[in-house]
């Protein structure tokens, strides 16, 4: 009988030890994960703040006045005028370009511009 | 040690900062506490940036004069005396300087005073500076909205971190503001204002009023530059009202499009006489009334329609109350007589825009409804605004008739200077005496031009207002709308229409001839 009691006691001790060990491992893991989570959250916050700074910077770089000045300085682009937007059917046909050879010769530059630029 | 710590110490302890992160994770607190505002294409126009506040607990300060001296060297805009007062204050907490830069923070740190502490903070910045000044408004030092959209939508901006998308197009806004600055300078005006509206949805695509101010400077002293004339400026619009008067007449059925009105003699209304300015004294048709902008004929139309219908129509167009639902705080309340005192002479003068004062936003919204097929939709500055209810104010046929009539005003009448080839502009000019301190001032005017384009299938409505333009050589000494607001409107349309992807409607055969001639293929 006393052997049974001893065995039960030993089992209880072992069970308590296993539970305690399991509790320790679990709590340890949870704490590590919480710390990791806090770090991730901190990183996310830093990233969000960085994104805000970059967005503000990007917006300032895209200021229409700045873009207009840069376009004027480097690529000589100006506003589109309504008459620059034309329908394809308005352009002369190839045949028309050659219907007056003498005139074409006279206005070679104009025809070349038309052929190269507007098409 | 670890076993002891984990097993016997009660649970997991988080410091304040960690609790903050956990709250963030659960959505209780956002890392940035005020949402961005973007234009309709997603370009950020208002955002929050992290900064630091410098503070101290005065009771702990051991050497206030030395600290004040050192801080004054870093922040020369705050005097030594001011710092000293703060440092010796009998309180437990005091801000020494808010929103300091990282460089300034490093310098303060280098001083090595443990009494000086830092607190993370945020500052609202507006990367586009003055471009959207009157739309966005501003926030105070605690990031609480105090004007414009920032004030009206303060709860939305603080309760959600999702970007707030405006209907404003930054490129168009810039173009319009640029033209307004030029116009203000050219006509030596006090102020120039413009609104561009999507005629079918009443979305405000651009809203600018110059002079304006850089939102980042937070200079709240000059109230004049803060004044948003587009939504707050209540004024008598003058002949622009003839659009509404004519639409009402035609829609009521009491006026037919071919009816004629006697404009040979001034119209007597009690002690007063209604006269015309440079209008041929003859019988005028409805179209001619608009083309020549006749006050006499317009008044006769209004009298024929009557008081009740006029008031009902003005109410329908929103002229009786503040603009509903518009997400901007500064909204002007129309000024008009009460129904009881809306007598015959008021009916007559209201026909040409006197005796009732509304804001430009009222006018352009009503104008849009007249030309878009007859549907009034309250204006909005925010994409996906769901609480707006549209209503019919005139029939589709009346709307189509008005398109033709107003196109003629630009082809033959006072709107000629806005007749931009290809864009089929239709509109109406208006010039009204300016009221200062309740009295009309002779020689001072507010000129308006309200237009829509392309009128064959209207997409946008534009309103330009020039406050007190001066005569110039170029305008041959005239100060009426046709010489300032109207050409400004024309220049704006010519510049923004290609940006808005509106294809010009040219007569292709004429254009073809021009091209062939230009390049020497035709004689």
C-alpha cells in the first residue's frame, strides 16, 4: 500500500515538474514573442513615419510650379495650345504631299516637319 | 534567474511605450494621429511629420539663467527673458519650444542638462504651401483643425488613418491659380477668385482665391488673405443672374424663346428707374436680352413670371441658405429680403442680380444645374461623398435652350473674349457695383464670368471673379467683366482644357486648310 502511495507521490512530483517545465517554456516563449512583437510594432511605426516624410518630400518634388520650371529649363516644353490637338483626318494624305512637286521642293522643310513631327 | 523571473514575477510587464505599441496593434492608437489629405490623383497635400517638443519641469531646474542663455543661443527667435520666465515658472510642466528639428534636438542634447526633456510630437505640414490654402484651412499647434476642410472634417481626419481624397486636381489648381495671379496683377485688382466644377457631379476640381498664404507659416494675423471669397464672399453678382432669370422664364412656360421685350425706354419701378448699359434701345428677343445683357428686358421677364415662382426657383437653386454639405467651414449665408418684403421692385432687380447676394459657390452650382440637363447636385470637395441628393430644377429642354442662348453670348455678346476656338465656350458676364460698409461705391466693381465648356456636351463649369479691377490701356479704360473676368476665363479654359483631356471640336475642313497652308502644300 505504501508502495502505491509512494508511486502516486512520485507521479505527482513528476507531473508537477512536467507542468512547471511546460509553463516555464510557454511563458518564456510568450514573453519573447511579445518582445519581438513590440520591436516589430516599433519598426512599423518608424516605417510609417518614414513613409510620411517621403510622401511629403515626393509631394513637394511634384509641385506643379517646380515641374513647370524644370520642364522650361531642361526640355523646353510649354503648355499645349488647342490648335495643337488635331484629328488624324485633318492631316494631308501621302498623295497630296506629292501632288505639286515644285511646291514640295520649295517647301521641303515644311513638309519634312509635317511628316516627322505631326504624324 | 530566468526561471525565477519567468515563474514567480507576475506576468509580463510592459512599459508605457510598449503599451502604446500594443494599443496601436489593436487599432486603439495609430502611429500617425491625423490622416493625410490627397488630391484626386493621390498627391499628398497635407500630412503629419514626426517632431519633438522640448519641455522641462521647472521645479527641478537648478540653474535657470545658464539654461536660458544656452537655449537662446540655439533658438534665437525666443529671447533669453522668455526662456527664463518659463524656466522659473511655478508649475510642474512647461513647454520650452514645440516642434524642434532633429538638428536643434542634437544641440540641446549636447548641452547636457538633465532637466531638459523631449516629448515625441507631430506637426501638420502642407507640401504644396499656398496652392490649396483656402480649401485645406489649417490646424493649430495641437493639430486640431481650425479652418477649411481641416476644421469641418476634423473628426474624420483623427478617427481614421485612411487618406482623405479630395476632388481637387492639383495640376488644374496650379494652372488656375497661376492665371489668377497674372489677372490680379494685370487689372490691379484687390482679389481674383475662380472655381472649376464638374458640371454633372458638382465636384469642385479647382478652387483658388488670391491673395493667399503659405499654410506652413501658420500666420493667422492677416485676415484678408485668409478670406476665402469662393465660399464665404457674399456679393451681388449682377448680370450673371440673368442666366437664372431666363431659365426660370423659359421653364415656367410664361416666356417663349421668341418673345420680345421693349428695351427702348428705362423701366420705372416706383421712384426708381431701371436702365441699361450700352444696349441698343429696341425690342429684344430672349437671346438678345442675354447677348446685350439688358436689365430692362430681364426685369420685364421676371415681372411676367412673378414673385412666387422666382422665390421658389431661387430656393430650389440653393440661393436662400448656406451651401449644403460642402466640406469647408467658411460658408457665407446669402443676403436677401424675406418673402414678405420681396416686392415687385425686388423681383425686377433680382432678375439682373441686384437685391440678392450669394457666394460664387452658390452661383456656379446653380449654373451647372442649368446647363447639365437641369439637375441640381450640391457641391462637394471630397471624392465618394455619398450624402448628396440631386434634384431636378428645370426641364431638359430648357437646359438645352439655355446652352444655345449662352453660346450666343460668347459668340456675339459680352463674352467674346472667352471664345476659345475649338472649346465651344458658353457663358455670361456680370458686373456689379461693389458694396463697402453697406453702400454702393461708384467706380468700384466686382466682375464675374461664369461659363461652361464644351457646350455641345458640357463637362466643366468655370467661374471667375475679379474684385475691383482697374481700367488699363489694354481694356481701353473699361472695367466691365467682358474686359477682365471674361478674358481671364478664356485664358484659363485654353490652358486647362487640354489638361482635362477635352478634345477641341474644330471644323476639320478649315483646320485642314490651315495646316496645308501653314506647311506650304496649298497656296
